[in-house]
């Protein structure tokens, strides 16, 4: 069985989620300091959000044939800039996606990162960008709940009424 889902619809869902999280952080910016994995790569919600948006930029650079940046450059706690950065990256990804047809989507990319070689189609990498974010936002929601803070609204795709 094959089911086609327009990439733009997945981005719509992801954008909807980002708006909820942005409002949630704006209501209390100290939420960025909630622990996610103390002592780990992403110790706080703020660090994990930075990672989510940064990875989108890095992979988009790969898709476009550019050199991925090393960091967002946004200081921890500057949530307005962090979410503005996310919006800019997403706008660039949407622009890129409008020109992707089956031939482009099927074309292969290869790169090395941290001593490991990756090779995949542009379609797979684009899908990874969205799934990577969804997976990490679930971690953000768990961290919030573990800290006794209710996350913003319902997050499953089933609750996103604009997706058919």
C-alpha cells in the first residue's frame, strides 16, 4: 500500500506545533531552562529547541549544495531570536520544497559528519527534517511534564484539523 502525503502539509502541521511552543515559551521564558538531559548534549529545553532549528538549517544547506553552519549563533535564553531564526529557516525550506519534483527528490546526496558517511535521497532528508523535529518536540513535552509544567495543547496529528 502506498499513501502520498504532501510535504507542505507536514510543514503546516510542524508550523502549527511551533506556534504553540513559541507562545508557551513567551508566557514564561524560564521554561527554556527546564532540564531535558542534564549533562547531555541538550541539557535544557532551550538547547533542544536550538538543536531542532539548527539541524533544519544544516540539512537545508546540504539540500541546496551549500556548506552547513556550525551553530545558530543565538545566545541561550534569547527566545524571540531563536523562534525568528526558526521561522526564517522554515521559510527557506518551504521555498526550496516548491521546486522539488520526483527527479530532484529522488536524487542522492552524500556527506560526512562526525566521522560517519551518510547517503540518501533528497526526499528522505526532507522527510527526516520534519520527523526529527516532531520526535524532539515530544521530548520537550515530556521534559515539561516531568517538571510539572503542562505543555501547550494537544500535539498528535489527529488534533490538527487542517490535515486531510
